[in-house]
C-alpha cells in the first residue's frame, strides 16, 4: 500500500482462482505501480505467466507507474508483441533497454491494437 491508498476489488480476487485461467474470468489485468511491488511482479513466474495469458487471449492489460516493467519482463520471458508504452520516469531506461518498446512521455498511453494501457504515475 503506497501513499496509504487501499484498492478493494468488488469481485473475487485472482488469489481465489488458478492463475492459468484468470483471463477467462476477467476482462482486464491491472498492474499497480510502486518500485518494490513492480520488482516483485518481475520476479514472479505466476504474474509473468498471467500477463502473457491475458495478452494471448486478446484481453486488456494495464500497468501504472513502474508496473510497466512487469509487462516488459513478461514479454521478455514469455514472448509477446511489443507495444507503445509509458512508465514512471525512473524505470524508463529499463523499459527501453528490453527491446523495441515504443516509449512515450505521455501521461497515459493506450495501444488499442495491442490492448495495453500504461500510465506514468
């Protein structure tokens, strides 16, 4: 919980579902930001697999702030097409160094073709 903001879903959480089939129950996967949480996402095979499954199923994936690094890591580890993205400026170099991601400094970037939404913070 960063900045004392708590987000409470109004649907069953992913924890109660097998991660391999989460994309069958939800329309979008949203990765919150924050440096420590994003590092945890990047090192979690379950999270990287879930991102890849949502993308392969043609579902939306959104990443906030440093959460974009998990999207990049998933494409690196699991395959997946690159997209136009943004992130918190502190992780821009990591995003750009991992391949052919089209980086933008816009506050919010929506890549409709790849079904990816990213924001800077």
